[in-house]
């Protein structure tokens, strides 16, 4: 009810609500009684700023027609009270008096003629629900005798009504020929293939199942049917739950252990079953069908009996969806020739595994993930060889042609298609065309480009934004320089190419005590040493301070015994310090400190590295760094990176800018922060790379 003055709502007026035929009236619906009284108490409420007073009304189980009277009791200030009452009415419809007509074919409610009959019938229906035990694998181990294999977990269903679990319902389990069933262990002799079980107080019916060990048995099934319900519950339509299981024959592996061929959906369960059976040398052949498949989550620890696990891919060359695996304390984990796409968090987390080998694999993540594809912590020997890592970032890269096309009567797509010489020629022609635009046309070009950049800004990296800004600057002077435009377009193309190669996190290494070999991989994403990237970047002044601290022994490196060999890789982004950057940041200003848990030596040889578009990122942090024969792919203004070490050597490193030749001097140097080199760096041995010792 709303109280109004001459023109506006009245706040603070009091309204009395009175139930004339019983029922309950409350300001809060949660306070309404379960069984409203025949005579409810009045309730007086004040109007709000909108002049409205309202209450909630629950009808009394009595008269079919019921009413509430709302009357104005008082008004605030000098306003005049005009007595007025408003009647509200409602109809009480009883379920027992409302006809119900069931749909044709609805046998459960065929006898219900009123809504009350239908509700009572629904409340007494029993339902059979799956609980667990399907999809298990029975393992036939080498030399194992017997005709049957008992599955590790029982199969279970639950019988429930609308009010909860039902005790005393009967469930009949029926197995395919050759299988045997039992309500409790051990199995009786002989054991039946059909078994009726009564549900307990929790509504559960449990059955143990052992499958046939015959190689001809194939997939095996048990069907559970609801065959009787407790008194007071009516019969239901036939209900059944089907359970499946399979027999897997385990043979001798290459390394003398067990070897088994499985589908992706079986693999995690088979590995768990083999570990539970005491196998310590496990070899899996992952057979992939035309549909790819899904590998379930796996979490295993070596415990007191550390084991070895080898997984080799075979069958169709299709990626499988890979739920996270966390493996700890193994003697060996070996993954070979597998195509996987990680689902959820990190696909592979390997903790303190003595030896890790990953070779010949294609490993990717789903777009938008913030976790690495591979994380390795601890261990003694790590080998990651001949793999492809596709680390998709949280966003889709925007192609430059989508931004530039249509801004002028000049086709831009040619500068992004074809061979390098063709692209350079097209870029030069486009630059000449843009420079020839009139001042009015260039102004219109800049306005439209700004609109497009503002719309795309949330999806841009800082580097892309800077590259496009350089084009705006090049188009601004009264007389433009085609060379400046050409340089800006080259920077846009180069930066976009870096972003497209992979912006996500591919590999995180935290294994400074291990001999680690990362060899001949394509890593479209970030390779981060010593944990995840910190997201903290050092400036030139901090590099100078850290260099001084290191030379005067105020900064000390305390390496482990491990070495890192990075050789022959194509790496979109190398972060060689990880979370240690936070510590370096503090040490720079505090005057000194220690960095521990780092490699004793890092050998970076014959890699292709893509420079970070904006920030100087540490490429290596170790006791000693050997930096030989690497090729940097950089664009205008990009930072090559920095090296932290007690001693470092640089030979045969080159930088190719992909820009006009007269811009090479614009490349920011590779910063050397080491104690021993001093001025002894051989600049001539590293063409195109400007080395600067701090």
C-alpha cells in the first residue's frame, strides 16, 4: 500500500494490516508461521521513502475467500490524516479440491484424480540412483592363475524417495555370463551371477564383483534393478543402473616390468591398480582412437616403494584431453610420443622424481589457463627433448591487418603474407603510400586508428600498444618520413608475431640440484626457471647496483650442484630468474644479500630467443653462464635481456631485428651482471648484440 500527499509519496506514515478471516501477517517472510492461526494479530508498519508499506500474508486453512484490510493510522508532521481503508482478497485453493489429469502414458500417476493425490503419489515413489564402481579395470598379471579377478571397489546404488534414503528396498544385481557376485567378502563357493540385496538405513545396496579372467570375455557388465520397495511406497516404472568393467592383460615391458595397452579413459585407473598390486616398473602403451579421449586425474606418491612409470603413445596422432597429474618421489617418469592438451590446472606436476624424461611429445593447454603445462620440482636428472609446447595465453592475439585494414585506400595485408623479402617490399610500398597522404587524410587516418586501438586496448599487451603509438607519432609531423613509418610498421609486425607465438606459461623448472637438459624443443610460451615468473621487472639503476654489489661481494650466489643445458630450442620467452627477481629487487636497495637454490652453471647454446617487447628480463641466473651461438629475434626498442652470474662468457651470439638495417643501433644491449668479466667482454664475437657489463 502506498501513502501519497498532494503530489509526493509520504515517508513515515503508519499503516495497519488486519487479517479479517485468519492467517498470518509478518514484515519478514521468514517469520511466517507454518500453520497460520484462525485469528491473526494486526501488524502496523511505517512507509518508506517511496511511501510504500508492505507485509507478507499466509492464508489460513479455512475459508476459500480471505481478506486483509489496510488502513492509514497516522501521518507525520502537519499532514492531515484522511481515513481510508483498502481491502485485499485472495482465494485458497486446496490440493484435495483441485482436479488433476495425468498425461497419457504416465502410469505412475494414472490413478491420481486430484493435485493432492498426485503429490502424495510422487512423495511415495522410489528412485534408483548410481553411486559408484563403474568403469573399473581388472588386471591379469604375468603368471597369475585363477579364473576370476576381484575388482578393487564394490559397485553401489542407492534407493531414495522424496524424503530421503529408503531402508529395506530390494535391488537385484545381474551379471553377464562368467562374472560372479557377493554381498560380502570372501566370495562364496560357488558364487552366483545374480544377487538380491536389501538397502541399509542409508539407502545403499552394495555388491562385490569379480570378472572373468578369460581373454574372450571382453567388456563385462552388471545390471542393478529395483525389484521391491518398502511398505507405503507404491510400485514404480522399471528402473536399472548398468555397471561396466574390463579385463586388461599385463605383459612384460621393455625394461622387464609390466606393460599394458590401454585407452586414455582407462590409463589412470590401470596405473593405480598396478601400483596397488605392488608393481614397481610400469610401462603403459596409450592407444588413441579417432575420438582422442580423456585421461583422468592422477595423484601418486612413491612412498616406501618408489616405482618407475613409462607412458608411450601409439595409435592415432590425435591429442587427448589430459586432466592434471601430480607424481611424486618416482625413480623414473618417462613420457614419449604423446599428444596431450591439458585441462584445468598444470597438466604434469613432477615432484622429487629422481629421473624425468619427456621426449617427442606435443603438449598444449587450453586458452585462458594461468598454470604451466609442465612443472618440475627437484630430482636428479631431467631430460626434455624434441617436444612442442603450445602455451595459449588468456587472450586471442589480434592480427595487425584487423586493426589497419580500411584505414586508408591502401591494402595492408600484403606486409604480413609471403616470404620475408616480399613482406619487406610490401611494407616499403605501404610506407610510401601513407607518407603521400594529405594532412587531412593523415589526420583522419590517426583518428580512426585511435578509435580502433581504444576498442582493442583490453586485449593488447603493452608492447603492442607502444608499437601502434609509434605509427601514430610517425604520421603526425607536417612532413612525414617514409622510413619512420616503415620502422613503425615493422615493429607492429614483429611484436604481433611474438605475441602470436605464445603468451602463456609453458614450463616451470625448480630443480637447481638436477642435471637438466632442455634440448631441441619448440616452446611457444614462457620457460621459467626457479618457479613462476615474479611479474617484477628491474630497471637500469637496479642492474647497476646489483653489479656493484656482486663485484664487491655484497651480493653472493650460493648455487646447488645441478647444471642446466638449454640447446637448440626455439623459445618464445625465457625467464631465467623466476621468483628470484623479487629477492634481487630487495637486494638492490638493501645493499646486499644472498641468492641460493640456483644452478651451478647454465649453458645456453644455439637457441633462438625472442626478445621481450618491453622489459629487460633475466635470461639466466647461475654460478656460471656460458652464452654461445644464440640468435635473438628482436624488434625496435625491444630488450634482449640480462645475465646474472659470478662469471659469464659470450661467443657467437647474433641479433636479427627484422627491421631496416639502419635501425640496428637502436637495439638495447644484452646486460651482463657478473663479477669477473669487467671490461673483458669480446664485443666483436657477438655481431648485432651490444653487450654491456654492469
